[in-house]
C-alpha cells in the first residue's frame, strides 16, 4: 500500500479488530495477557545417556537388494551355479536352481571387507563402515517388510523411526523440520514410512521432492513486510485461547507448531537447498553438474546440508519411476541401480568425515529384505526375509568391521542374527536411548519403536 510505512504490532492489530465491539473485551484481555506460552515442543532434548551420535541420515533402497550380489560373498554359490538343491530360510522343502552372483568381489579399504563390483566407490569406504550380514525380517512381502523396517510393525500403522527420534531428541534448528524425507518416489508402504501415527503431528516427516521447487509454497505470497507474521500471530493467539479451554486437543497444538515451523522455514530452507554455494569439486564428488536439482547425488548433498543445519533425521528414499531393486526377471537390473547410488553415498561419507561430522552422525543404509540364492523368473531372484545385509557408519560404530554370518549359500543366518527390532534398538542406543524407555502413552498402553522386542547389538559398538 502506498505510504504504508508503519509495521503494527500484534497487540495493535488485535485492538483495531475488536476495539469497537462489545462482544470481545473479555477475549481481548485474555489474548493480550497470554505472554507465557508452552515450551517449544521441538526444542532440543537430552537422551537417556550421553551419546556420540546426535543425528541420523537414513538411506533406504526399496525393493530388496540382493545381499549375495553386493555385500555377502558366497564362493560356494559361485561354484554351485545351476545346481538344484534345497535351501534354508523357510524353503528347505523346496528344490531351487541356484544362481551365481553376476559380479566379482574384491577387498575394500585397509580392513579388506569384500564388496562386489556393483559398489566400487563404497568399497573404498569400508574402513568407516560396520557391515551387518545377518539381518533378519519376518515377512517376504514388500509392504509389510518396508513398514517394519521403518516403524517396527509388520501389519499395523505405527510411528516411523524418524518420528520417534524427533520425539525423543527434538531438533537443533527451530527454523527447519526435525525430520525430512528426500523422496522422488515413495517406497512400498507409501507415506507410512515417515508418518507420525499417534505421536504429535509435528513429528511427521516433511517430504521433499527433488526438482527446481523441492518444497512447494515456500515463498511468501505477499510482499507486505510483517503481514504474514501478523496473520499467524493473530491465529496463534486465538488458537492459544481455544487450547487453554481444550487442553486435550493435541491435534490443534501440533497444527499450531507446524504453522510456526512452516513460517520459519521461509527464511532458512531456501539457503539449505541452494547448491550454488558448493564448490565445483564438491559437486563433482557427488556426481552433480552445476544447476542440477535431482538425482541421488542431489539427495545426498542436500542431506549433508540439512544435517549440518541441525535437522535431526534425514531419510533418503532410493527408488525409481520405472523400477526398483525388485529384480525377479534379471539380476542385471541391479547394475544401473547401484551405479546411481554408489558414488553419491561414498561422497556423503567422505564429505561428512572431512567436515568432522561423521563422528556424531549415524549414516545408515538398508533395504527391506534380501533375495533368494535360487533363481526366480528367468535370471532373477525372489524375496528373501530370512537374511540380508545392512550397514552403519559414524557415531560409536566399529568401522572397518563385519558382524554376523549367513550360511554358505546366503540362505539363512548362521551366527549373530540381527532382527529388525534389534537393528532399531541399536540405532536408538547409539543416539543415547534405552529403547525400552522411549515410549508414548496411547490407547491405554505405552508404545515404543521396538514394541516388546529388541536387544542392542553390542558387538558393533566401539
């Protein structure tokens, strides 16, 4: 408005709105006296015990990555190619034609951990990685296994692990969400992988879709200084008054917090997503060209930028529009998928390490289950929940080590099984939580990420 130079306070706006009415004096007095507000629900909080790791970057490759073609070397499987025999993992009564891995394995780093030629860049990073070869899930279906890997529940909606971490630790930056999901496409189980379920709504993950406008409606719609802030302030005052009369309205409290976070994001989020500030050498390390706004390299670099700005939990969904790691027909499909993520993930680990962030950042890579040692389809492998591989780097994890073993064909866990619940218990432990005590009261009982299961895998801790 021409000549409009005065920025009125919230008090002045309220007075101008209700000053001439006989209906509002009591409400106005109540609103203007609400100087003391509830503590910020996303304020940083301490865990149960001191911990080196204070944030998580969670990499999820959807579809079921084959463990024996990537991280679990099985010389017996190479030798038994084409032979028919019974295999374990719940399939002992079935005869399967065995399929040799398509890629050779070589030692990586000074530790010498064997990794296939699918991941040559990651192979060079194995000194910083603890590889778990004895993972175990309980379901061979994508939806249920994906749901369990994210929520600890195979069949029912429950809060995601990112929401639990947000609930337990809050965030270090009130101008950004505590939990961000970088996902061009959703995996099996859809939005449930980052849902808050019965936790307050502000613990739900904020989905970011790679592209020129990763967060829609981020820019203010008005150019009038302070107008949006005044509008939100008025809404907050009215909501506060309602909330004091209806203290049990947790949905309203969560919505109020979400509005405030969204407002503050307008100042800091554009900077976090601005890769023009990165050097040519950094972009090249991630496999990016200047100006690129998509690809897994973009997701990995944005994850680093969000993490260094205080976002507590960042998840990267590795999925494609035309397919994922569910290679029933031909295991050769794994090659382009691995090439897409190998260099970016290795770059992320190296970048965090050179910035001194890896020591207090947990970088986790996993999939929902593995694949069968026997052929499925013409040249592919089937779903296999009996065993698979995952890895963790950073925090107080023992880098350069492997944990657990599968049998000679990669069909069953031979030693040191790590169930999905154990995996979650260990991640929470690395963040300083006793997983049995990180609970939330809902529907008359205390819930937790690990339900009534889970034990910390002490063998991977330094």
